[in-house]
C-alpha cells in the first residue's frame, strides 16, 4: 500500500499536533524547560508511528504496541542525553496514546445501561492499556549499551 499525498499531509499535520499536545501536557506536568522539546518529540514520534500502523491496517491494540516501542526507545535516548529520568519522557510521551476516550465511553455506556457496548469498549481499552505497558516493559528491560556514544560530556 502506498500513501497518497493527502495521507502524508495528514500524517505530518498529526505529527506536529501530537507534539504540541504532548508539549502542553509536559508544561502542565511541570517538566524542566530543557526537556520540553524532547518530550514533544517523543510524543509526536509515538503518535506518528501509531497512525502509520493504523493506516496499514493494525487495530488499536496492535498499533499501540507498534508505536510504544519506538516511543520508549526515544524516551530512553532523551533521558540519557539530557541526564533526566526516563519517566519524564515516558509519562508525557504516551499522553497521545492513552485511551482516554475509551475509558470515558466505557463508563458512559455503563451508566446508560448499555452493558454490551460498555464491555466491548472496556475490553478494547484494557487491551490498549496492557499493550502500552508491555511495550514499555520490553524496551526498558533491554540493557543500555555501554560506551562513549551514550554519554554526553
């Protein structure tokens, strides 16, 4: 499957918008100012990969797993380069991927008495949340390479 120019334009726009949303959350989260560009980049990369996976036919859970792996790698790299805990970049970076609407609609349908829709949304939301956690654990479980390439003087 090849992407059309419209799809490429939408991906580029979503990359920047995801970066802006992540940056806003990082400011709200009171991240250090020097980390803000990396926070935005990590979130934008994650959302870009997620949207690309969806365009190629992945469901929400699979796309989340595919997206959280490069996101976590980018967070680790930023953490080493800026000598900042990786949590700063992970918490802000996964912001675009967290299934907030799924959680909302699960509760909404439950309150409305539509149990089948509530259960379907709840299961989908749970799958996305688990894949995010598994993807982060996979990447953070990898040992850091030693050497001067990772160390900033």
